[in-house]
């Protein structure tokens, strides 16, 4: 009997672990205005505000959360800085010659491990250098690389760094973060792509200035597409755990949601009408959500253990 109970207990523990590990949902992080105050808000997909993440730096053109839940922002234009959030306070880093063209759809930021990567464009005067700048979250010296390109967005799938550049932003340059070497170029479908997202298997999602969202293979072959008429997309972010995609639009035309299937879309709105979104960018934060089944199983397990005693 004890052997049977022990086996059942082990199976139950495995079931609970599996359920808890697989239960997660996407939350959207957006800059918010409310009553003259500006802050980063974390929202459920139904539009409800989950929590206030604190004030955000003015002039922010893109941002990304890291694995610890801290936000890093690309803030500024001709003399930008990385603003990094830690326990509610902000620290700043910058680098000589780092700049971007004064277009709100330009300027990308990505996190990989302990590094933060930002795009660097050619601008007049002291902004002549271009490429990608790597900052360290641990305070190491910044490094500029990929100086032959002038990217407007950057992304990572966990192994490589992808930079959006080319004539009318129609190609990706891929770099190895270990030694910052160039590995390959990926041509993109269409022109005027403004933002990219990359899956762990290398498949791509792009958003362009004509309202097109494209799903591409790792070599750039078109797999699927969705068009939202009248939109000008400036940002795309993917939550691969849930398949959700969030898009920011130029000229304040709203935040849109779809998923990897690209079958439908909807505009995201806040449940509280007093909340506004003064940004062309959006990002995801994946939040674990233990299910009712997991809690029920935990109660049964506790009861079984108590009975054995």
C-alpha cells in the first residue's frame, strides 16, 4: 500500500509541476499617461491594468524587459542614453557618437544575457559613427560593432543578434554575440520594414510602414502575411511562449494584437478610459499563472501526505 501511495504521490507531483510550468500568459508593457502623470503600465490582454511599474523617462523611443523583469529604454535622439530600471530607480549609460535619425519609428533595443544592444545611425556632427552598440548590464565599457550598416531595429532569439538595415530596410544582418562577428545576411520580403521579431528556431516576423505583418522562414522566404489597412507599423514584439504578437503604430494610431497564425487582429484598448498610450512601441512581459488545477492538485497532495502520517 505504501508503494502505491508513493507512486501516486510522485505522479501527482509531476502533474502539478507540468501544469505550473506550462501555465503562463502574456502581459503587455506600455508607457501610459493618466491625469498628467507618465508611467510604465503592465496590462493583461483584456485591457486591465495589472500594476504600475513606475515613471518612464521622457523621450523614450523603444524599451525591453530583461529576464529579471527590469526595463531598459532607448531614450533620446542625437545624444541618447540607455535608462535601466532596478528596484524602481533608474541608472543611465551613454556612448560617444551614438545617435539616431529623428524619426520615432527608428531606434531599437534588445537584451541578450548581460548585454543590451542598441541601433546606431549616421547623423551630422558628432553622430557620424554607425552600427550596433553593446552595453553591459554589469557596468563594462560599451562596444560598437557592425559599423558597415546603419540599422533602425535590433532583435535576438537567444543566440544571435539581428539588425534591420539595407535599402529601405529590406534585409537583416546577423551577428554572433560571442565575438561580434558577422554570420549571414537575410533578405526580407517587401520594403520599408520598420521592426522585426525572431523566434528561437530563427523564423521571423516583420512589420512594415504599409500595414503588413509577415511571417518568414529563417532564410527570408514568405510563409504567411496579414495586412491591417491604413496602419503604419513602427514596432513588433512576439511572446513565443503564448504565440501573442503586439504591434505599435506610427502617428498614435493605436496598439494592435494578433498571434503567430496571422488569421485575425484586434486593437488593444485599456479598460480604464482615462489611460492613454503616447507611444509607437510596445513590449511583452510573460507572467506565470498557476492554474486552478495546479492548486487543486497541491491540496490533494497535502491531504495525502497528512493521511500517510
